[in-house]
């Protein structure tokens, strides 16, 4: 029986030790009411700043969308100008070819007339 009572005593001692040990190891901190009020005030200020930052981000996203839209519009305008310039350059080349052909024709006619006049006056 003595062994049985020793076992019970050891089990009680073990139970007492286990119950006194805190598994979560939480520490308790005590603050005053003024500290709590100050923390709540700080929390509200931080929430206000966060809300302001969210609004600022939304405004910046809107501006970015507007800028992207303007850039897209400018790119489209540049494409149209490029097409117009190519058409204009093509017309200019054709005009230069026509002018060159007319000038050559006038030069050839003048040369032929000069040859005729030269032959007639000889």
C-alpha cells in the first residue's frame, strides 16, 4: 500500500506542477485608462491616414487611366499622321517624276529645235 500512496502522491505532485505551468506562456500587460485612450486616439489617426492613402491611390489610378487613354489617343493620331505623310510623299514623288518628264520633254524639244535651226542656217 505504501507504494500505491507514493504513486498517488507523485501523481498529485505532477498534476500540481502541470497545472501551474502556463502552456501559452501569455504575459499580461496592464495599462492605464489614459494609455488606453491614447492608443484608441492613435488607432483612429492611423485609420484616417490609411483612408487618405486609399483615396490618394484611387485618384492616382484614375489619373493613370486618363494618361494611358491620352497616350493611346496620341499613338492613334501619330499612326494617322504617318499614313498621311506616306501618301503625301508618294504624291510628291509622282509630281517630281512628272516635272522631270516635262522638263526632259522640253529639253529634248529645245535640243531638236536647235539642231534644226543649226542645220537650216548652215
